[in-house]
């Protein structure tokens, strides 16, 4: 399906927010995400005609006890693979496209590059080839992914330099307050 076709314009759009994942085999579904430093892994099984997308904020929890949380790529990637298998996908047939991982702020740790590197390592370890995508850079991007066909479309949201780091938050005290 061509992302610019009539069918694509009238597709059922499901926005995948941070910490979420979606899987579908419906040819009328288009999964979307807006990504800055976050990364979306889009997986597709051509034979089963199913696919899905996740949207993660950080690669892995530094504390293994807290890995089961939606903001972490390791957790969301496993959930997505499991959901695709429930829809008839075979893990050995999965193919990936990876998007996001931009450097959105100057002077701060490059979380986007860390996220993109994690996605690549994870998919390699799982034996899932990366067929395409777009990672890193300094731009936010909007991604559309048709899970039944595996087609993806990306549009950069802006072509600007990374924003300066936000100023540190100064703590101010206005008296003692006890909250119940």
C-alpha cells in the first residue's frame, strides 16, 4: 500500500504513545508515532501479514527488577513479539524497521543514540533482520507503519538544530507543607 494512496488516507489510524505497543493484521490499520529521542521498532511477518510497532523512552532499566515497565525497550519489544506470535507470526520470519533516536538537546547525554543502539543490538540478538528505517540525527519524526504490509513512511517534523538543554530547576521553599 502506498502511504500517499486513497486507501492510506482513509486507514484506521492508531497512535502508539510512549510506553505502548500495538499489533494488527488488519489491512486498514495504520500505526503512527511521533518520535524525538524515543525509538519505535516496527516488526512485520510477510507470510502471516501481521505487524506491529512499539514506542520506547529508554532501552533497559538499570535495575532488572523494574524492567517490566512500558517505558523500556527491552520490555516493549518482548511484548510486541509475543503479541505478533499470537496473531500467527513466526519469530524466524519477522523483519524490522527502526525509527527515532534523535539527539533533541545539546549538552545532554545522547539518549536517542543509546536507544537506537539498543534496538539494533536487541534485534540482532533475536535474529530479526533490520530492513530499513531512520535513526539518530537531530530531528523529530512522524512515522506511519502499515502492519499488514510492512510498509512504512517517515516525515521529519522539523529541520532545526538541537535545542539547548533546559535550565536546571531551582528548588524554592515556601514553607513546610505536610501532604496526606
